């Protein structure tokens, strides 16, 4: 389909080939440039969704990883837990920037939401972010009373966060910890970048292929693209992974990664539902205030998580 009118307007306003897309990082950059970018005001803050007032929002630590815990239920009943990993290409993003998403998920899923403040590159290269993601998931299973967890745990993430959620999902499987679901939005799942969407949408859209390559190289310089901690699509065996929901955008350089991952799960006998939003750009789920399709996709993800939990 043609680009959605809101996507077309976004590209006309923000630029298509300068790394100006949702959650992107304007590369290549020096480390000082990256620090400056992180410190700059979030120009999309008003479009990330409302900051819904909740009875419980608290910053804590899972081992050494900063987390923010959200709970919409004012009582003390044990609830399911959703672990959320933010977007930002492994080099930017934060619990603070994704605050609206944490609140949204807490309200719409009825779960305790744990938003993970994983370490960022280049200061903390691969596998630091993946290690932090696994630390948070492991801690929730190790301390259910602390999180007021009823034992039902899911992971969710967008972009780079989708990568971390998928990596944590197979690590949980291998550790004998059962996750109820994995919900991935526009996930980055294959560092080799050899699929058709890497060519078809390399230029002219929200996340140029050259920028994606730079982000991956900044996060994992010299790493083997077949390492499943970096490329969960390359995991040798997908059997026994948790059920999944995968959201993709038609005009997205990583579209085929998400859809290939869904096919691998299906072939391995894992329940999966993959839905593509035609006409959408990478990162559209992060900006429901700009993209009606983003609001629809967030509602869909939340409903799928609620059902699974």
C-alpha cells in the first residue's frame, strides 16, 4: 500500500534519510555527539501518549539494573508482570522517555509493568544491554514477592527493545523459566541485514539501512552477527520459546526480520500472531500521538499481553 498520510507527513516534516525517525539516532556520531543527543529535550515527548496518573510508580533496582515499576491496581493482590524494554537503537532511550508506555501497559494489561533501564552503547557495548535484560527477567522470577508477582511473566519491547525481549525469551527457556508471552514491535532481530526489506526500504523512510548498520556496529563492534544474543533470529532451535505477538510496519527496514522470526516460531510449533501495519514506518508504535496506526498497534499489543497473562 502507499505510505499512510500521517507517515508521509512525518517524513516531509522530519526528513527521510537523516536518521530523524521515531527512536532513531542520527548517525554516524562521535561519543560526544551521542551524549549531547541524549541530553537534548525529547521533541516527540508530547506524542508518546498521556502520562496517566497511577497509584504506584516507583524507581527500584534489579541487582544493579535501574527499573521503574508501574501498577494500576491500588491493592496488594499478586498480579502478572510485563517486563518492558524501550527503543532507541541500543544507544539512546530511557525509562523516563518511555514513561507513557509503562503507564499505558499497566492500565491496559492490568499487570505490574517493570521498565528496564538497560545500559547503552558505546559506553557499554554488547552484550551489556542483553545481560541487563536477562538480569531483570531473572530477578522477577527470583523475587516474586518484591514485585507482587503471581508468577505469570511476559516480556515486551520496541525496536532494539524488541531484540532484548526476544533474547531474554530464549535465555529464560534455556534456564527453565517459563514466560507467558513475548510481544515485539518493529523488532531488530538479525544483525546480518541480508533480507529483502534491508534493500527495499534502505533509504527514504524513518530508519535508513546505513543508520541501522551504524547502530548495530556501535552496540556490537566486531561481534558475530550469528550470535543469538545479538541476532535472536539466528537461534539454532526455536522450539519451546514462549508464545509471541509480532508487530511490523510495511515501510520498515527491519520488517522482514520480525516476520521471519514469526515464521520460525510457527515452524517450531510455537503459537504466534504476526500483524503488519500497511503504510506504516519503523517506530510507529512509540508515537501514538502522531500515528493513528501506532495507537491501534499499542492497543493490539496490550490486548494480546492481557490475554496471555
